[in-house]
C-alpha cells in the first residue's frame, strides 16, 4: 500500500522539551523533503536497504522477505521469498563491464545459514547456497575481480555462478562481522577486536588456482570493531565499541593515527565543545563514512567530522539526536544526513565560521582523541594548526518526522529523494515537494494538450 503524506514541517510531541538537542521550528526553508510515500509490505524490522541502479532498491529485514522497489514511484516491483529466518546481510552484484547482458543480481544472507542470489530483473531466485556452518554476517562484492565474499566463521570467495573458489579455515571464536576491500587484491576483516588482512591469489585459468591467504593480524583495538570504511586506495578507517577511531595505511596496514575518547579534566574551553562521554554506550562508533578529506563518524548520540590531513575533529554535534545514531552519510553539497534509534532523520550543513584568532591551545587538546599528554612542541603544533585553519560548525537544517521507531539506515537517490527504513516495519520515500509539484503540473498540462482541452476561452 502506498499513500501520500505531508512531512518535514511538524515537530514531534515532546521533542521541544529536550534542551540538549537542537530543534527546528515549523519553517524548514532548506529542507526539500516535504512530501513522503509510505511503502508497506514488511511485517518486522526493516534493517537493510541496498541500491540496485539509478531508480531501484531492495529492502530486507527480520521477516526474511526481500522487496524490490521503484525509487521514483514507490511501486513494489517484486516480493522475494526464500529465507526462513531474518536477513543478516545484503549486497548488490551488478553486471561487470565485460558482460553484454545486464544481469543485476542481489545477494542475501540469512540466519537460516543460507545465501540466495536473486535476479533483479525477473525477481527469480538464481541459486541458493546452504553449505555454511554458521550464519553469514557480511557480504562484499569485488567488482573488479567479478567475485563476492561471504564472512562468518570463515571467509569464502565465490564467483558469479556460485562456484566456491576458496575459503579459510575457522578463524577464531568470533565471527567476521565486516569486510572492506583494499588494494592489491586484499581485504580487511573485522573479527571481534582484531583486524585480519587477507590476500586473494587470483587464478588466470577459470576457477582453478584461487586461494585466500591470511597475511597479517592487527590487534590495536581494545574492544570490538563495529565499523569499517575505505577512504581511498591509501587509507581506510575503523571504529570500535569504546570510541577508538584508527586510521590505517591501506598498503602496509600500519596504524597512522589512533584516536580515542580519552578525557582529561584539565580541559575547559575548547574541549567542552567536542567532549565525549566516558559511558561506552555514548561513545560507540556505530557507523563511518568518508570523502576525500574527512571521516564522518556516528559516535553515540553525536556526529563528528574528523579531518584526515589535520588529524583532528573540525566540527561536531555532541547530541545530534536523542538516542544512538545508527547511520550517517555525506551528500555532495556539504550536507550530512543522520538517523537514530529515536526515530528521527536529520539533515545537517557543514558551514565555515569566521577564522579564529591565534590563541594558546590547552595541552590536552590533542590528547582528547588519544595522542597522549601533549608536550610543549605538540602545543605549538596545535597553535599553528589553529592559526591556519578555518573553524566549522554543523547546523541543523531539516528534521524528517515520519517513523515511529528506530530508523536503521537510508539511501540517497539524488533528485529522486531519500529512502529510510525502520523498526516500525515501514519504508518511507521522502520527496522534494517543489519538484514533485512541478512534475504533477507538467503531467497535467501534457494530458490536457493530448485531449485538446487546453484552449483559451474568451
């Protein structure tokens, strides 16, 4: 069922009473998402969204059903049944450049210990793999090699035909929870507190000769790794449950910077703006994303912008939401979107402030993210950074009110809108109200012209 509602202009009841969180009034001039489509079909928590192409996406969650949708119209394209338990991972597997036929696939893993490959064009099940000893927690497609990886108690490498090319033996007591592709046919796997680097030995003779080798174990984190993101061919970043953010060299796998939520009570002025609570729940790094310059982190209830070159936080909102932030994304126009367990979706703009005058920096400033106690030289370095750096702020410009429970994640479809999924079993397709109004007017005029009804009457 689909229905149109007006959204984005109302403030939820009781939100104005929470002084720690920014609030927007009735007027949200910079928020384009003033119309929404509610997409119904799921009957349990919707945890995953994956983009198939420019106008299609898939949704999946705890009901074990996969839906394919049209992002422009909200039309339900297919309802895919095949799993008997909740979906634990999903990934799109688009056609490789060498393929003449566009055969877009999606992969779904489930707690029923199976992985199913679906054809997005027909909605049919291509094949089902049932040889796993435990639940597959993550799926990653290596498009350049035209293979995909499944991570659980072991790491498996598969081709498009679902031939098992190679696999590791049982790794540790913990399962692989996340994977990220690295240069030189390598991948990094999060296994509890450890990062394990694997290298794929690629065959040149079909399915013969493939192998996956463990080349290094990195034990720099003190707690479980919750998030992984690749920045570029030289850098990737990890975040943990206790707020550790580590920047890694993607070629030699050496830790370049290790930031954490160290708190020194001697901080007063600067640190108060970006202090992280000692409560582990409040500093857990739930999600990371990045662009060429910065890493954007969902840390507890807040969102933080960490500049990789400056090696410091340049902007933040300590309490961006009333509850834990689950997903964050950077848009092309210096905007961020975040969603939370509190059921809200918020739009932020990264704005430059006036350049600050040179001032002495507290000795604990660099220590705040884990550099240790700063000496005199570090303090002078921090001063130089402040002298030559523009200050930034994150300003709330939009509040999307539509879900009644935790918003798990979202997809951004540019002019087609924004898609969100939630524990309330709903998917919402948020639309630019002005654009949709223009399109409806244009469609109406075209119909009138076709029917010869558009005539001037005197």
